């Protein structure tokens, strides 16, 4: 009976974590839609949205209502099953990826220690990269199923771009696996607790700066953000792979892109900036205040990267496609390989 009771508690806590993560992601998505316009307006010396609610805060709600009631048009020659399935293949993996990311320290709940993480996989890296690789299928299928030349070209570009940069993205984190000895994300965060030289946080950004630069640039390409948004490229492809989409199907592409952006920012925080760790403080010794501090630290670091993505979008112009491919194959992949060699040499020297 007790075992059954504990099983129900486990299921209840798991469902609660999933609900919280999904709701928080959707709320941040709405904030990001507003922030995208406000940040661009600030950079370009404009006002931005200022009519719908105070400071335009309800702009995301207005956009959601517009998408929901907008007429849905399906191209005559489209493959209707794949046309409908493609947006789901972009949105759902983006939401599932967050499951392995720890967003706080351990919380005492119902007399038991619960990590603030949906599932603590011992192959967390492999899980995340497996799901990230699924996103390209949604983009390619959306471009192909539309039966239109501009979406088809956008899908081709996306497939070439994502395959190229996934190699650099995956190899850039091998150095972290080498120094931590684990694929588990919670272990990587715990490894970064502590100090270097007595005052510097032992974050991987200081131990693996080359890996951080490679991962950051590849992350821009993987999320189709400027200056790597060649799969959309409005001046050339009108809108790329989602040109023929409307209503909620287009909104799902839109949501998938922003949730992938949130997950990527959280992953950058986890891998290179200590995750939920607040430097010089032992969160586990502070009880509930330490839990709140760890959540706040994780949120602030993730928020910084979200702002950074917006800042870069409205600052750096789009690459040509040949430049994009050259950076992926001739710059990032050699840098990732060099980082692996240097990390191995460093570990050999230290031990």
C-alpha cells in the first residue's frame, strides 16, 4: 500500500513539474514576443507597441486572438497530412527538450528531496541533441508539403544549415563531457559549484571558452536566428518554409522557434554559466531561500541570453548562404576539434 502511495506521489510531482515548465515556457514566449518588438524599437529609436495595454504588454494576447480567428488556407497541391504534421514536429520537440534541464537546487517536498528538474537523465546530453535534431524534419517537411517553390527552397536551406551546424554544436560540448566525466546535466551543474583561484566562479565558460564561443554561434544557426535565418530570408524567399502557412499552424512554427530559443538559452546557462548556481553562496545550506535564490539565478542568466539573442538580431546583418556554410565547415568544426585536442592535452597534463 505504501509503495502504491509513493508511486502516486511520484506521478503527481512529475505531472506538477511538467505543468509548471510548460506554463512558464508559454508565459516567457508571450513576454519574448513583446520584448522582440520593444528591443527592436529601442535599438532603432522607435516606440514599438504602445496601444494594447500599458506599454503594449497585451500585444501577445492580441496576436494570439488574431492567429486563433484567422482564416486557415491550405494550398491546393499540398500534402495535407504532412502539411498539418510539420508544425507539430517543430513545436513538440522544443517543449520536450526542457525536461532534462535542471532549473533549481533540491526542494524538500512532502518530506522528500525533489530536484527541480522534470527528469534527471544520465544521458541528458544525448536526449537533448536527439530532440534538437528532430526540429529540422518539421522545417523540411513544412517546406516540401506546401508544394511551393519558396517554401521548398527554404526547407533545403534549413536542412543544409542545421546538419552543418549540428556537428559543431555537438562536438563543442565534448570538452565539457571530458572534464566532468558525465552526460548528466545535474552533474555538470554541480561540477561548476565552487571557485577558481579562490574568487572566480568555476563555470565552464572560463574552463572551456573556445567551446562556449563555438556553441553560441552554432546555437544561433540551430534556432534560425539572425544572422543565420537563411531558411526564412524574407527578401529572397518571402518567408521560406512557412510561407504557405496561416492561422494556428503558422503560430505553431512561431511558438516552436521561440520555445527553442528559451531552451537554448537555458542550455547555455546550464553548460557554461553554472546553471542554477549563484557564485559564492551555498544554496543547499539556506533551505527554501536557497531554492528561491537558485531559481532566480537560473532565470537571470537565461534572461540575459534571451536578451542577447534579441540584441544580435537587430544589430548584425544576415550572412550570404555561402558565408554561412563556410563558417560552419571551415571555422566552427575546426575550432570544436581543436577544443577537444586542447582539453585532452590539458587533462593529460593535469593528471
